[in-house]
C-alpha cells in the first residue's frame, strides 16, 4: 500500500479535487449485476453473493493488514462467500485452519510483516529459498503459485533502494520458476502500473511510493519477459576425403567426397521456456478504472481516490486457462484493501 502520511496536516496528492471517473464494466465481469458502484460502503456487507467457480479453480488474494481485527469486521463472511480453493492473504492466521488444512507460512522477523499462502486442495511443495515475510512459493504439478507482499518504497521514497534490490532478486526468482512451468503470481505488489490504476496520477507521479518510474518500469520489465539473448553461432566446417581404388583391370579411380558440417544457430537454453507475463485483470478490463486500495484517510473511499496495487500476474502461456479475474470492490472496511480473485481451468 502507499505509505501513510505524516501526522502533520498537509495537502495530499490524493486530496486534490478531480471528478469521479466514469464507471465501465467489461462483459466478463462477474459483479456487473450488483448495483451501487462506485462502492462507498465502509464495512463488509452482511450478505455476500458471488457466482460460484463451478468446475474452475479459484484463487483469492487480500492484504488484510492483520487478521485478528479483520476477522471481527466480517473477514469470515467473505471467505465463506468466495469459497476459493487457494487463499493468499498478507498476513493471515491459524483461524483459517478448519477450512484450509494446508497452510504455508513465511514468518518475518519483524512483527506485522508476515506473508502467507493457504492451499485448500492438493499438497504443494514449499520453496525454502523464499524471502522472509515477503514471499511464499508453492509448487503444484502443472504450475507455481507465488504469494507476495512486495516492499513499499516508503514515505518520501526513502526505501526505494531496498525495494529496487528486492525487485531484482524477485525477478530472477520468477524467471527461474517460469523456465520450468507456468507461474501464477498474486498479492499486494505495491505498484500502480499505469495512469489508469490510480485516481490522481499526475500529482503522484515520481512523488508517491507505488507510482514512480523505477517501480512501473520494473513491473513492465517483468511483463515483457526475459531479454532476447544473442544466438550462439556455430562455425561451418568442411572436410574433404579422397579415396583411390583399383579395378580388376588394374585401372585406378579417384573419388573425392566433400562433407559440409553446417549447424544452425542455437539460442541459449537458460530461459528456453521462460517468457512474457500477463497482468490478468488489466488484460480482461482494458478500459476500467477500478481500485484495490483506498486509504482510511482523507475520506478516500467516498471520494473514489483509490489505487490498483493488488494483482494477478500469470505466465502468458497460462493466460488461455483464465476464466475470470475480478476486484471484489464491495469487500472493504475490514482492511483498506479489497480482495481480488481469479478463476482458471485446472488442474493445478
């Protein structure tokens, strides 16, 4: 999430007046039948109805900012209504043990910075090289599922160097996995990729964490895929062999055979299967301006001053399996983030 402002009262870029953007809903939206958008509720509704995933696999991701308090504000109602197969929450709690028997944690040394992914079906393998408190990697038969809570660049961008270093290390981790099998990456990525992904883009550009040249460029680089490496050139060699034979009549015959060994250029195999990635929600909703984060300050929710910083990113070759991806805009108040979900064709 973007950093909190200091205690001294000052004008925030998000306080600037700007007309509410027109609401657009794509045909693929599973929430289009619900009236009342843009959402202004300050608590999770008592009754929640979502279309079931049917025969699809559903993943949910939500930065709940501490489950104990969130649970008292209706977290369990959302969990029951979503009925996801995999829940990626940052952070979570053993309160989910009954519904999700397989839980995988990555504990941070600092209290309040845990990240976790909970699997409801299947028994994935946990990658032991995860970054503490920020990353959990689950291996399934057909794909990887990565849950992250990406570091924030901080107020005044004071932690930008730390975030850039984390991004470089994470991208290497992502490429390594994607070279083996497709990746599903979900969570609070702490970046608004484009001007459509936050309310006040101009006043926040290169001033506020989550919307800077360094952060958006890093995200674009991940989507673009690994750089195309030069082909390995193989030299062309020729070999000439001359054979002398003598016939029964004593006549000598000379035969010359020329063999050309020509090998095609070969690309390096390091990233032979790693490729581009896809921002799933943006691909399915190219013109929508919906957000996943609304600050508790400045009456941001009511004014529609939000950011889309929670994402599902998948390997491009995996995208044809995606059936839906939505921002659960009505689920707000237990956290300053809204959950996101994705349905896709199984198996995992």
